[in-house]
C-alpha cells in the first residue's frame, strides 16, 4: 500500500506567518475615551484582536458597539455593526455588516452595510446604499456623509417616503 500527501507551500506559509496571529486578543472589552475629563465615547465588543506591523490595526471580528456622549455625558448617538476594524495610525475605523447608526436627540437612524469613520476629520461616510429613518420620513440613497455624531448629514442619489399631514 502506498500513500502520498501534497502540501501547498504558499498555504503553509500563510497559515504559519507570525503576523497572522494577533499580538493582543481580549474578550468582552469595554473601553471609555475622554477629552478634558469628559467621556466622549464608550466602545464595547465581544472580542478585540490587535495586530502590529507596518500598518497596525485593531479588529472586532464578532461585532462592535460605540456610544458617543455629549458634553453633559448623556448618550447622543450609537453605532453597532457585525464587524469592525480600526487602522491605528490612520485613525480610520470601518464598520461592516448590518451597520446601524442612531442619533438619539434627532430620533434618526441610519442603516447601511459599510460605514467609515475618519476620527481626524470627525466625519462618517459610505459609498453603499443607505436608509435614514426619522419620525417624519424615510430617505434612501447611494452614499452618505455625516459628522461623527450623525447630527448633520448629506445623502447622494436620494429617494424617499415623506409623511404629510392632511389639512382639515
């Protein structure tokens, strides 16, 4: 009886590469960020993995939730997604998969599949389909840009449903 086995060398290199393993891995994380003594955001995730290298990043493979607070430390907006990745040096974070961004004061909600947050510019944007729901209207579009707390937003290629009260 003769048995043979072949290994793909590229696959072996990929599986055993040092940078494919996280430098740090944490479960059930909760992080608070503050500026001048005031909490500005709170991030929670079931799992966090950090990778060092030329372009270090932090990954949230099992989902992410970020709550943004106003100056009185009351929740102003909330971002949830099934996956998140933060590019540490670039200060860019991407949320993917069933992304929901809520603004509690305006009672507005954004739904999309991919959202990018540029922390340096304090802007959020996407080139994906978006749906924004408010008490008065539902607006859809093909891209969107907003400030980081989802107060002021612009949608491109807009369509939507607007509710109008009948006059008596």
